[in-house]
C-alpha cells in the first residue's frame, strides 16, 4: 500500500534503524518492517509522555519485537495486521489516559496529544494494511497463486540479473521468497510400508493382509513378481513389510535432520502396498493406521517446523473402489461417467485401464461431478485432507491430468487452504507446466544432471538451458519445483553411478541448482536398487552411522543448503566458461553470494572466469564450503583449478581489516555501515547524472 506511508514508518533515526535491523532487514513495504517498526515508534511515543507503558503493553512490545511466531503463522499477513491494530489501540488507550492526566495538571497536554496522534496514525496504517491485503486477495481470485506478502508489480520475473532492479524491489522479492515455505526446501520422500519397522506383530500383519497378499520380515529382500490371475496384481505389488504411520512418527527426528518437507507416497485405502490404486480417497489405509494416527503425525510434523505433502492419484482409481464397482454393474450409476466404460471399445476388461494393466481404471476428469468430488467442493478429497492438516499435494502422472485441470485443481487447493502447495509429476520440458501448478517434479532437471555427470551434455550447455527455462517461466516457479534424481520409479543413484565419487558429484549438483531438493528415503545411505521393485527395499537403519561415507556426505550437503540462503531462495545466473557448469546463486545481500564451478570432465581444469557482479570488490576471499579450497577475486574475475567430477561451492569469507572495510558503503555485507540505504546502494539507485 501507500509507499509514502510506509516510507514514513521506515524512515527513522539512525538509532531506530539499528533497532529495526536487529529484527530484520530494513525494507519499506515488507511485513517484517511493519512489525518491527511498531514497537520502535511507539516506544518513542511512550518517552514523549514521560511514562513507562503498562505491563500488558510492554509484553506486547516484546512479542512484536521478536516476531518469530507471527512470521511462522499460517496467515502471517493477518497476524501482522492484527498485531499492529492491537498495538495502535493499546497506545491510543494509554494516550487517552495520559491526556486525562494532563487535563488534571499531571502532564503536559502537548506531549499527550502527540502520543495520541501517533496512536491514531498507527491505527490508520493498520487499516491501510488490511485494505491492501483485501485488494491482494481480490487479485488472487481466478488465478492459481499470488506468492509474496508484498507482490512485486514490475515485469521482472527472474530471467535477468536481480541488480537491474531497485534496492526496495530486490529486498521485497527475496523477503517474499523467505516467507514462502514452498520455495527451495529439502523434501524427504517416504514409502510408508518400507520406511520404519512395523509396530505390529507378524500375526497382526497377517490378519490385515489376507492371501494372496503376503507379509515379509524387515530384513527380507524385495523380489520381482508374477501376475496373479485372480487379482490382476503382480505378486510384488501385494507384498508388505509392515511399515505404518506410528513407526514413521518414531523416526521423525531423523526425517527432520534430512528435510523440511515430509512427502508421503499414497496413504489412502488401497489393495496394493504401493497404494497408487486408491479405493477410498477419504480413508487412511488400515495397514498404515487410523485418522488419529494421521492427526498425531500432522501435529508432530508441524511442531517440528516441517510441512506435510500427500500423494494424490487423480488420473486413475483402483478397480476395488466401491464407486468403480457400482459404475461397472449399473449403467444408471451416478458414477458411470466418472470412468471410460465401454465393453465394445475396451474389450474383455470393459473399461479403459491405465497403461493396460487392468488394476487401475482411468478417470474421466472432464465430468463436472468428478471434479467436484476430487477438488472443487468443500468436502472434496483435496479440501478434506488440507483441512485435516496436510500442507499440499504431489500429483501422480501430472502430465496426463492436463494443464487445464491442473490449473483448476491448484486454484481450488489455494482456496481451500491459502499457502498450500500443489506440485505435479512432469516428465517433459517444464515450460507451461510450471504455469499450471505451484511447481513440478522436475525430472527434466534430474536428466540434465544425469547428462552432465555422464558427459553426454556439456556443462556450459546445461547452464544455458537452465537459464533459458527460467526466462521462459520464472525464477519462483523453478525454485518451487522439486529436483528429482531418483525415486520409487527410477533406479537409485548407487545403481546409476556405482562409482561413489561420480555419485557424490550428481548429488552435489542436485543441492546447488535452483529448486527444491527431493531426497528419496535411503538415498542418503547409498541404498541399492536398479529400478522398481528393487528400489523399494526396507530402510536400512543399520547403515545410519558415521562410517557410512554417503550418509556423512549427504548430511554435509543438507547443512550447507540450510546455512546458505542463496542456495535455497537465490537467483541463478550462468557464468561464461570453456568447460565448466559455472553459475552464481545470489540474493539481495552481497555477502550471501555463492559461486558454483562444476567440472563434469575426466580431467583437471584450470580456468579464469568473469564474475559480473559489480559489488564483489578486489581481493575478496571465497572459500569452498566442502573442501576449504580458496580463491580470491581479481578485477571481477576468479581463477581456480577443479579436479574431475568435482564441484567447488565458493562462499564469501568474512575478513577483518582492509578486505572487509572496503565494503563499508556496499549494502548487505558484514562490514556495511548501518545507515547504508538499500534504495540507493542496491542496483542502479543513484540516478542519472545531469
């Protein structure tokens, strides 16, 4: 809302600016600035009337000053608005009391009147904020998403260098990304049946799984199967190892150590162990637990600061579904048009089966009643689970659902739960698919990584292609997409790259390229598996130890990703190179920039590259976060030698003395003067010379 009003809030004295910086970046038009500014300005009002604020007011000041809870809130904008309004009303009440005292000769009416005016001004600011949020909400209607607490209104979408923007816009964009949990998280994928050992006895499991379903001990290997004529399922599809939601909860600390988002493969009622053959979308499969177990998991996930994403299978449905059975036996069934049923066309089966297997009946998503059932209604499948506590959905075979329905599903999901996530499985070039959802499962990025690692795609060319994708979609859409290098349908990395050095190279690229990192359970341990079903072994918990090289290396990458903000939310810009996949990840802060130089070849490479960032000054030291190797900037260039199949991840080093002091008037450095103004110091903010 009104930039002049916000500038008035955020243009404070030097002392107040320092106070603001302690809470967050000094940024006009950001929620953090608003929340931070309230107690600062109102403490000035308190001083003006020469009286300490009431105890309750002081407590509210403290809550506002450390606004972490507000920022974590599901609706942070509303939280900020309410906080400001409460603060303004409290101060107005306090000012009214002081004004009354002034009339009795106990204080000057001038100071009380000033405090009262200040309170009125803040109440007006709060009202403006609420009006602004109402306008944003109105703009959101009819579109899949609006992704920032202070939407950037220009044309830039990440395809160019961020320093082409004014400082205020740079901060606003990065702040919005910080506030969006869907941007750049670590996603940990779990196959519930195979993740945590059973909480039930073998006898209890056998009661749940009647023949031809089978139950197996945790240390028993998976196996390829043959088709059961009666059920049409392959025997490996109906083999169980007994993992459930309670067992998963017992391993939640481990999940948290690896991810920010817990993604569960299907958990709804189904006959198979993989559960992509849903028979009842509104029920937890009894093998996995109860609604109470799910509610407990949701609570534990959120208490641990994580988010929960479920797997939605909406292109097809299991043939054991009562809805499908009714449709097949009754031509007048209200569900008849939910499927492609035509004995003349589909032969012996009588219905269109996904990939011709027989156990999965394809859904006719064009039917309006089916859309209402799956994602539109307040009682729809999507609405039901989002309201129950899930934070989003991963959609199976997203490309077969089609962009129109993906867009409509995503729009409705945001309506059912603002800020929820919808990503879809897309094994195609991502352009336009990223427009239809919040993001995609980027198999494309995974194949780019594979091409680079196997030297079938040049590193320079790979960087150009990623830059092109960002220009064709947007930086935010790429950052919300999950980078998939392995999963339950793909060979594990140990099968693709038996050489551990090559495997680490592939994994490192997944962690430094733009997007969310999707870790398939056990990948961090180096578990084997050359494709389905062998990539679905029970989790090898005895491999979780410090002697496991892949485990310790993956943990190092996880810690690196969590520490370096630029790797999570930063822009991506390629660097010109002869042979390397070379790029920058950067935010609005110069001290957060990361220079990534990956050598995909089989030989040592020494190169000098231009680093076209005008705020990286002479002789600045950069250090590889993985090995400690160092390189200095000379005249906007960097030179280093990189071994084969190795990635250098250079982060800026905080140096004291002249090397740090030279940044005193550059915004966003450890040694920047406190009063360096982002509006003028970032981008081309100084204006034209006359």
